[in-house]
C-alpha cells in the first residue's frame, strides 16, 4: 500500500514542515526513503524495522509521522510482559518461550529493557548474549534498549518499538522490564498478559516481588525450580494471592519452571493461551473506547514533552520567564502557568 503523510501539527500547534525530509542521526532521510522503510517494515523486513525504531527513538517529528502511518496495521499481535526481580532468569525464560512459539510457526518479537547507569549514562544490554541462539532466526526480532533514566520498568520508546513490531505482522511480542521490583508496573498499559518471574533463593519471595508487580501479575512463575525447595516459594506466593480477589474473573496461576532444562515451559505456554482465551471470552480486555482514550492521552503527553515544550524552551519569552524566576521576581509555578497560557493562545 502507499503511505500518505498528514500534517503532524493537526489539532495541536504548528511545527516545522515534514514535506521534504526528516533528520536522523544528523543525516537527511528523504520522504521517499521513509515511505520505502515503512513499506518494507509492513513486509517484515528486519533492517527496515530496526532503522525505523532508531528513527522514532531519536527524532520526535519523524516519530509522529511513522507511528501515524503504521497505526492502521497494528492491533493484531499478542503482547506478553515479563517482569520480576533481577536474577530470576527472565531473559532465559523468554528465550525458551520464543523457541516454543517458533515451533508452532509463530513470528516473535522480543523487547528487552535494561537500566541506564546513573554515572555514565550507558547500559549493558546483555540480553542479546543470553538470547544469542535466536539471532539467526529470521522470524525472531530482538531489540534491546536502555531506560535512559525513565522509571516504571520500561523505556520511553518501548511502546513505539512494540507498535512497529505489531505493524510488521509479528504474532507474539515479549517485553522484558528492567526488573527493579515494585515500580515495574508500566508494562500493564502495553501487554495483555503479565508474567511475573521469581526464583528460589532470592530471600523473601514476596518481598522480592514487591506489592506493585504482585498486583499486576496474571501468571506467577517460580523459575530455576531445580534449586532447593521451589515449592516453598510457590506456596508463599499462592498464600499472598488468596488475600486478593480475582481480577476480571481470572485467578492468577502460580507455576514452576526451569528455563535451562525446559521443565514447565509447555505448561507456561498453555497458561498464557488460557489467559488470552479468558480475555476474549469474558470481554474484560480494555474496551476499544477506553483504549482509544488512553492512546490519545499518551500521544498528547509525548507530543507536549517531545515537541511543544522543546519549542517553547527555545523562545525569547521562555528565557525571560527563566530570568524572572532566577531573580525571584516570580515563582516557577506562576511561570509554568504563563507557559501553558501561551500554548492556549497560539493559533
């Protein structure tokens, strides 16, 4: 199909024209080249997918154009979030899940998020090493990304990458969160099924999981079950879950696996399928109306942060407000209100 670009400024404020080119890593990409990348992505071209992901992560103007053009191709992938404390074996578990689904003929996308160093700004991105034997499979796409300081367990661009994988006709997408614990809850807005992974020997398993991710889990997995006494961890999690009511008619399952040996992996795959069927049959998945509202709000937030606010910061009016705050002539809250007022008065 042919891709047509609409003005990114519709309904918001005017921004520089996208008619000629976008900027990507200090290199110009023509409109025709970007259209070609979009078409190749829809045809599941791995290089095109990777490049579009980099463009959306680095160019806020191009990001809007790309995601808008791809949106009609999304909504078909099944997205599974994998979260849990460090050391639970999340990456190895995802690799085994990918192998099971590939045996069934499904295409797979893996988005692995790693924390960013507070000192250097770098990230290890070691998930590619642990999933190295999947790299040669043309039906498996692995994308590692850093949080770049964002909290919540995922990166700022994680949902964009998921959208691109979805538009590329990927059947199952696995998103691995940072694994910091209680705050790793943003994945709930992206994934249909949340798998919370822990392991024996991490200390108090409930304390390791923390309250936040205990509340969003649909399936709890005690991985590394070849270690000593995994049943105690299973029982402890089940006891905690009995204190809460089933979410939308679904009582979270607690399973044992050993990703290294493959033990329990078939059961995990079956349970993910059961949860998917439950969502479909009970119609308790986020309604189209609520989902559309959330997407609009999220898009508006990103537009404000990535484009509107950046443009305002570069104006003389903002510099004058900053000078007034610096000299304590006005407070920053009044300045912020004036900034918002200036947005509303723009035509």
